[in-house]
């Protein structure tokens, strides 16, 4: 991939998009473009068509999405379904109609059935029912995967979908009403530490198992897909290793330096029992993650502390 190719990163200010931008810049790519949500509403088809027509990117990387944890997905099912479909479908269709040569679509491991065999293989897509707490987001992402697959099949487009496991890292969302489990834990333990090591209440039983990938590793996977023509339409991206939510909490508690109790509220949902990705397809092509979980959490907590003044909802009592 020539370093002067014009690359549009949708969602370039988000956790994943900003990591992709940093990684591409570090590798010498000089023609990166982005647009804020105020500059371009990706939910509006005409606006997206006009933007792509004007900018004429050679590559589109779709890191834009409406995302959130169990609480947000449960409370706003229509928005998670419709807005994600609008965003991705507008981008994919504009890319196709306007001759964009390469498209990289980013999804989520939640596209796979709730009780699919572990580890999750790409072939398990659409073989059973989804996890109810995030099926709206998952359904939207599945349509994006299938749209890219259809374009590959019908028009021989170099459009590929990457399905990351649970991502975390710098520039993450630490709002307790909409964040995912790992950044939410960082914030809860930090606030409890400042509140005389108060007890921390966490959702569920702590027994579900989850896999986590540092966002810079995900960015490297995107660059790998950019610089290579991948032979298939769908690839899992992860570490191939998981742990219980309880073990995750204990690691975060230690890194943050909290010495209070952890209380598990088992009246709250656990979500999918386990979501471990089979990443053999990416490994066979030559990509592997580099950052281990403890180092990644430590980097994330450092960034949280450095940017804590930007988190308006943070309150110390």
C-alpha cells in the first residue's frame, strides 16, 4: 500500500479510530482524512455520499459506531440497531457506488451466537440465537459483515470485515452509564480508592469469561489488513486467551491500588457465559497481538489519570 494513498478513517476521534490514525501516521502514511460528527453525520445517506464523492478516498476504514455496554444496549435497543445500520450501510454503499478500492469494516465478537462452541470460529456466524442483552448491536454489525461479503461475491471488491474481541485502551469511554466492563471497573476502583477504599459493587456473578485486546493491537491488525489482500471476507481479531470477570476485577484492583472489598451483585445479568475468539486465521496470515493484559491495563489507567479532568461525571466524595 503506497504511503500517499488517501485513507478515510470513519470515527477517527474514537478509541479505535484514533489508535488506527496514530498507527498509520507512525508507519509513514501521509494522506489520512477524518470528519467529526458535527462535520459529517454518518446517519445521513446524502451527506455521506457527498463527502465520499468530494474527498475520493482510496480506502475507507469504518471504525464508527454507536457503542455501549449491557446497560446502554438494554435501554436503547432501537438506537443501537438503527443508528449502527445507518452508519455502516451509508459508508459501504457510498464506497461501492463511488469506486473506493478497499474497505475495512470493524465489528464485534458479539455477532456470534450466545452458546456457540468455544473458541468462536468465523464459521459460527448465524448458526444460533444471539445474546439478548446486545442483540440489537450484533444484528446491525452482522448486516455490515454480510454487505461486505455480498460486494466481494458480486463485484469482486476488496472489502473485508475484522471482528475484534473486547477492546480497551487509551481514549476509552469511562462513563458508567455507557462504558464497557473494563473501563467501568477502572473508574469504579479509582473512585472507591479516593473514597477511603470504599467497597466496589460489580454486576453479575463474576464467573463469565472474557477476552480483551489492547486497542493498539487492534490498530495493527487493521494496518495488516490494509497492507495485505486478505483471502476471506471475515476474520476474528483477539489474543486467544481469556479470564473470568472476577480475575479481571482483581487485576484492575491491584493496578489501581484499591484495598476495599469487591461485592458481586448477582441480581444483575452476566451476559454471554464465554466469548473466546478463535484467531487461527489471522495467525496463519502472520498477525499476532503484542500487548499483554496487565501492561495494557496499566497503560490505560495511566491515560485515565492524565485525562481525568475531561471526565465530567467523575465525582469524589
